[in-house]
């Protein structure tokens, strides 16, 4: 009887112990982790903002009685030197440049971006133009997509140039004096899907 | 005797050949097992022996291992991929059924708003005790460690979605962080049979902390208007660290490196007595009638004061980020972005740089409260129920266990259990102990099946131990009936 008890106990405990350790650890072999993994957070950040009077962006004064030219008025551009700053990542295929524009002037407004080579002084790649923004528009969203080649152009550029151009509404001509103290504003931000797997 | 050694050898061999790293536990199933002295670890008023003395196998007295989550598993995050030719073409992926994939969608669907992963391990170096008359004494030395990772679903959402979808909202990360402690425990246990119905017990524990990481209230929030013209980022929280590490700081005052304290050996670590603590266990068992017993206990009500090699980091920052102000570039055109970016970086570092202190801190142990009922059906069989409340990091975790307990052949104690634990419902447990002459082996787990597939497990635990019991007399049914408070086999 005693031997039977002991045998039962021994066998039972051994079987249970063996069962406990017969575990499947295959899924912990992280060297079998597939790439890519589908984690693509979208990162957003403001870049710049500003509110301007038309006259703020004219270094050469214009008489108030001067009509706004048919082709529009060329304001002084913003030239942003990006030496030492890199806007590029292998994890980002596309960057979306968001511009919220408010036009409180009585005339149409346009803006555009160009990337420039500082050495040659020549533009690199395409111009990103807003098109006509009518007067009275508040925080309208104008978005540019920067694909891979645009990002490469930005990487090689030394300057980013932002231009604003006021222009007449339709065939009516308006005098500079009516426009010079009116405001427009821009809020620039970007968002970009980040492919985490490309960083791994 | 040969059979004893044979069974013993097989068991120990299997145990070590398969590897202790596969074990997990602090099982509720142990609570009602008969004739196991270590039931007093869960309720000091239930010492498990009727008389005599016992000691445990030195360095293998008992091993406790456990891991559990709030109902999510490793496989919810990482699992074998399923081959999908269409999606592979579209996404240029290489997932096959053979490869592992990180599945954040499945993981997100599996977790709650607040989540945790908890693990603990304990190794009792030596333990011994005796029961004489109405009194039971025991002492033990145990190395313990536990760790907890906690995070909110919001944090996973941010990793998955980024901050862009939260424009026009305020994103709250919820509290996140880790708590880890390693300490040595000297336990003095005493219980007393007040009368034939009532037994009370208590344990005093002197603790010596070896190392700790304690996160308190770490969180951040990001607010932005719908058109996203600014990001308002706020952070707060504390991290307390005691361990043989030094932090290196860069010129901005940020931690730039972590390295081991020079000439601080493992021996220095293990013999560190500068972090004292104290804890208590309390227990009571009341026999309502000859067949039914009610019991309750509070385990690990204690604190450790951390004084050696302490670093305390306090974070409390706020930053309103709008980007570059084109109205005031600060210099003539063309204005350079790099100084602006550098200034922005410096502002961020300054605002979010944690304050560093070297003052002492204290941590609480994860306190457990048990409520039990045990009803004896006959000399062999009893049914029992147990409720456990675990309090950790200001959060309460509950579990309920129902068990059937049997004592067979005057040697074999078996408990089969079913538990509801942390919202998991598939916990079928087993406790088994046998005593051959003076040698007793026992093991208990609340989830018998989780070790087969640890990647799918949500609760895993196991306690295993070896005792040498002398003069207990628990193999006698008569003995049990003479000692209604013994909580041993009848």
C-alpha cells in the first residue's frame, strides 16, 4: 500500500512538473520579428506664424495714390536660411505643409514657397503656390504635399523663400493707400506620417 | 526510503531540467491546501501543522513566481503574422505566417483605459518553525522582488496615431511608469489558538531594501486648438531611484548617461543594510462550527525607507510652442533658422529638465487582503472560497477563487481551483502536495494551462517548496479531530 502511494505521488508530481515546463516559447523569438510593422503615427507641429500689414513688407515706400498693379504687388520675400537645420528623415515619405491664411485686406492675396540653392542662387524644384485668396477669408487652409523628391530638394537647399503678393479683385483697381495698413496673417505647420519601421 | 529518494529525484530533475525561468506565481490555491506550513504566508493564523517542527530545504525552501496583466497577453501585441498577398503588395511588406508581427491594433483592442503588467519572484533561503500546544512560531529569510509596468490606452493611441488626430482636443497621457523593488525579508511568525474556535496570528517582517525604482504620477498632456496654431505641453511626475547606479549629466543638466557605481560589487549590493523597512501580516481564523471556518488576513502591510544611492527626479514643466515668429525674426534677412531652432531646443530643455534631489524616499509594499471560507464535507473533501484584494500603486486589484480540496492516502493533498482574476476567467488551478515520511513537496498554481502558452497567458503563477516535517502527526485522522485549529488534513 505504501509503495503504491509513493509511486502514485511520484508519478503524479513528475507528470505535473513536466506539464508545467512543456511550454511553447516560439513567439518570444524576437529575431523572427517581421519588418515592416504597421505603426505609422502622424506627427504634427507648428513651424511659424506671423501677422503683417502690407506696408511692413515693403522696404521701398510707395506713394499712397499708386494703384495696385494689374499683375499684383511684389512684397519683400521672407528668406529663411536653413544651414545647419535638416528637415529630412528616412521614416517620412511625405510631409504636408499646412498654411492657415487670414486675409483682412480689401484685395486678393497669394503666397508661395521656393527652395533656393544659396551658391547658384537658383530655385530647386517646384514652386508651391497658394492660388488666389479673396479678401475677408479667415484661417483658410492651404496645404502642400512635399513628396520624397521635394524633401530631397529641401535637403539640398540653403534657403526657403516665402513670398506674398497682393493683387486686385477682378478688374477694379485699388490705391495702395487703402491697402497699406490692412493686415494678413499666416500660420504654418506640418504633419507627416512617420513609418516607425524605417527607423528600426 | 529508496522510493522517497526516487520520487524526489525525478521531481527535482524535471524541475531543473525544464528550467525555473518558466515558472510563475503567488497562488490563491495554496490558501486552503492541507498540511502545508506555508499556508501561514497567506494567513498567519493558518499554520498548517498540528504539532512538531519543520524546516525547509535550504536555498530551495520555496519559490514563488508570478506574472499577470489586466487581461491582455504578449500575443495581443506580438504574434505570428497571417499571410495576405493583397496587403503585402500594397504595403510592400514581407509578413508571412511564419514571422512575428507587432499588432498594435489588436493590442489596443485588448487593453483597458488603465493597464498594468505585474511580475514578482521570491526565493526563501531558509525557513523553520514549530507548533507546541496552542502556539506556533516560525522564522524565515526570503529574497523578494517585484516589478510593475503601468500605462494608459491613451499612451498607446499616441504611439499608434501620433499627435495630429488630437488637434482641437487636449490629449492626456494618463499616469505611466514602473515600480520595482528588491528586498530581503526576515519574518517572525506567531499564531495562537485562543480557543477551539478562534486562532489569531501575526508576522513581523524586518526588511532590507536592495534596490528600487518608483514612479509617481508621471504624465503629460498636449493641448491645441483645432487649427493647430500652438501646442501647449505640460508634464509632471516623480521618479525615485535607489540602486548602485550613478547618473551623468550634460551641460544642460539633463541625464546623459547611467553607469554602475565604481567599485560597488555584487557583494556590496547584497549586503546593503542601509535601506531598512518593516512590514506586518495579520490573520484570524474562526471556526463557525465543526465543519465551517471563516478566515481573513492582511499581508505585507509595510514600508521601506530608501537611503542609499538615492536619486529623485521631479518633473513639472509647461511649454507653449507656437513655432517661429515671423514678425520678429530677431535679425535682418535672410534670418537663419538654426539659432531659432537652437533657442527652441534650449527652452524645451530648460522647461522640461527634471529637478534632481538626493534625499530619502519611502515605498509601500503591495498589500494583500484575503477573505476565506472553508467547508468540510467529510474527512476527505472540503470546498472553499477566497477573495483577494491587492493594493498596489494606489490601485486595487481583486480576485475570487473557488476550490475543492482533498486529502488522500494520508499523504496526498490536492486542491483544484477556479479563479476570476483581474478580469480573466480562464484560471483553472491545481495545488498538490505529498508527504513521504518527513519529506514534503508541494506545488500550487492558479492557472494550470498558462505555462503551456506563456505568450497567450494573462495570469501565471506557481509556488513550489520542499519541507521536512517532524512530529506533526497529520497522517492521523484522530489527530486532526483533536486539534480543530490545525488547518491540517483531517
